C-alpha cells in the first residue's frame, strides 16, 4: 500500500449522499486520493459528483463484472468504499481486492440497519415495519454473502412513538454520515486492518 496516499475507489447506485460526504472529507486530506466513482446505473446522481470534485466516473451495468475487475486491476485501489451500491459484488471482484486468501477483501460497505438484523434491500422499511424500538447503521467488510461480512462499527438511534417512516429514515441517514466519517478517519490513520479479528474496530 502506498505509504503517502491511500487510494480509494467509490461505488454507488443512487444519489450519492454518503459518497459526497467522503469526498468532502478527502478534499483537504493529502493522505487520500480518490481514483474514481463507479456506478452500475447510467442515470445515478452519484455520477454528477465526478464533475463537482474532479474525479473520474465509470459506468458498469451488470453483468459487466469483467470490465469492473479490469478497472480494479488497472487502478489498484487500496480500498473500495461502497456508498449505496445495490449490486452484489462477485467473487472475482472481491478476489481482486485481497492480496492473499487469508485476508479480508479491502471493500467496505455501509448498511442501514444494525446487522445481522434486516440485511438486504429496504432495510429501514424492514426495521420500521417490524416495529423495532432501536435501529441504526453498520459498516462492515464485504464478503461473498449478503451483508454478512465482519462488522467494523455500528451506531444506533431510538424510535419514538410519533416517528413516521420518513422520520425514522432521516435519523438513520444522519448516523450514516457520522459513522462513515469516523470510519474514514480511522482508515486514513491506518487503524482498520484486514488481518485478524483482534484488530477490527467493533464500535466507535
């Protein structure tokens, strides 16, 4: 890994609010270089951030995974940060982001629930409809399963009786921004490891 700059590739499918947050954090951080923004949706708003932050953008609709794998091999990112990326990454993509079979892939994802509860799509809606009193967000390593990778950090919020679904989602989104910022800073400081559970961050 480059000791001077951590090279990051962002991937998302939607508006890109978490990606924008990360790009803002990296604007004045000379230890970070954003290699690009990848989306599986040609009309995703996240791609608009490329012009705003002078970062290259790439569109790889599924199932163009070999082209994505080739980009990863060419760019050699130190980390991939998923920010609302809705496609499941294949074993080939994950393999391109690990140096040997004993390591975790250097891919992080943010998920809008307290995993392992409410994995998959529409997690806020799942949790709200279930009637939970406490929910939150999780950042985890990505593996071959659906939101099953080792947890790095979580933050929680409380549901009030008067909360609508929109209130519930907005509470979660505020925590998404906070948690990804904290994990990003730990990443830049070299405090997140892909080797061994004893070095993972369990809470922040």
